C-alpha cells in the first residue's frame, strides 16, 4: 500500500506518519499548509517524490532548504499543488487530515483518481457529505473513517446486519468544562479551553470539544457515513474516553469499541482495513482503568449538540451553514474577540436566519462553497458590528 498524506504536519498527519513507519508503508507524497520545518524533517525521513505547501512563500522557502540540503523532492505550491498531491498516481490511498473546508476539493480530486480515502476531516462530510459520498460511490472508492468515534462505530457495525440496527451511541468526554453552569462559562479563557482532559489535539478541534460543537459535527458526519437519521444517533458523556462509541441492535444488544486515547489505533485500522495488524503501542489494561461512567449531555449549558441536530434535520445546506459559522466563531474566540458562550450564540443566530433551500442543493459544489463564503462574511460582519 502506498499512501499520500494531506495535512501531514498536523496532529493526525504526524501520527499517520508514525503508523506508516511502523507498518512499513510507503508514503509517496505529502501536503501541508505552512509548517515547513516539520515537513522538511518528514521529507528527510520518508523521501517522498512530491510535496505541496498551500502557502506559496513557504513553498519557496522549502525549495531553497531542500536544494541547500541536497534533497531531491518536487515542491508544489498553493491549492492547486495540494490537489496535485491528492491525485498522485503512485498512491492507492489518500489520508485526508487537513482542517476545514479547504479539504473538500483535494478529497474530490483523490476520489476521481480512484484513491481509497482515510478521512479525518469532519468538515468535508458535514458541509459536502452527500456530494462526496455520491462521487465515491460512482468511482467505487471507500471512505474509511479515522475519527476515533466513527472508527469505533464502523468497527461495531461489523457485528450485525444493518437492517437490525436500532441506533448509534457516540461518546463525548464532556471536555474541560463538564459540570459548569452557563454563568461560569462566561468567565472561561482560551487557555482553559485548550486543556482537554483526555486527548491531545490541534487548537480548533480542542475548542470544538470544549463547546461540544465537535460532537455536533460528529453527529452530522455519522448520519452521512452510516446513512442513519438524527433520531438514530444518541450522544452520552463518558469522561474516561475509553469507550469510543457504541452500536445498539434491535434485540437490545449493545456493542462497544474500547481503546486507549491514542489516535494511532483508528489510523492504523483505516490503513490496514479489512485486516488487523499487530501494534507496538501499549494495549488497554482494564485492571488499570478507572470505573467507566456515562451521563446525559447538558444541552442547556452546551447547546451546540441541539444546533447540529437542527442543521441535520433541516438538511440541504444547513450543515454547511453550521460548520462555516462555527469556524468563524472559534477563530474569533481564539483571537479574543468573542467570549466562549458566544460561539454557540453566533452559530445559533446564523442558522436561524438561514433560508431553507431544497435538500438536493448541497450536491452542487459551487453552491456549497458560495454558501460557506456567504456565511463566513455574515459572521464576520456580525462580529465587527459587535465590536
């Protein structure tokens, strides 16, 4: 198996590199946004034939460093360069670990090239899931989930027939503010929001986990991936993050997938599917595991989950609106321009003002991207008006 990795310098991307090294898989090409120091080290380690950096100036600097070091590697720049890496003819699989809407076109390029897709980008399926999955079906391409929750669901679904499924149960750690009151949330800081109790992740996804927006995105993603309704997806808070998700069957049986809080496990499963290969990482030791507890989500304090369900039920471009509004709101919070509860307030306002369109309109890429751009502009205007 030969692999192309998009978003190679981020959390999922670097762990994918680790897994490829452990499994002896060849990485033919890499792409990142701007972290050329890390990319330079990956080039030395993996010796890919081609890399792309979406920031052109950083791509130029990387070329100069490679020439100075005597390393032979083709360096592409810009979004077009990233899409070229996604179409790499030498790769059989593309790992999509880019963050945000910028991942949609590269995923479509990889699908059109016949690559299997190991997907860690929530926004691709939230904003353009029906389009992406329809394209994958036409091309005979599999979309293999890398998110720990969706990998867990995927694994649990192998225990029965889809016609026997009652519901999917997604677990949430509850984030760093589990148990807080709405009033207490008014005072939280960015530093506090970035202190996730069980996972080490990038900044945006860590904030999403603190608001539970991440769980809302996962509900929409699960509905797309596994072709279920919003009513067939439950969410429970599981602070220990040992049970990654569960599936309930019609006879009342509940199948769970357990594991350590290490993203290398779901990454490896996607890269080796349908087989399982040995891992050198520590296994879960149940005798050293604290009691496993579960509790309902406090949607009054954390309304993000209800907002996601509303977007999913409305269909059409509503999930794209939800995603775009959240991305701008998180950026504003991280920049100190919006308080923590303001993230959900802004998303709720833009979602409520969004005009309902035909459910089939999210199959049009241009309309998806236009809607994303429009909602981002609206969100920024609201934030500027507030200032």
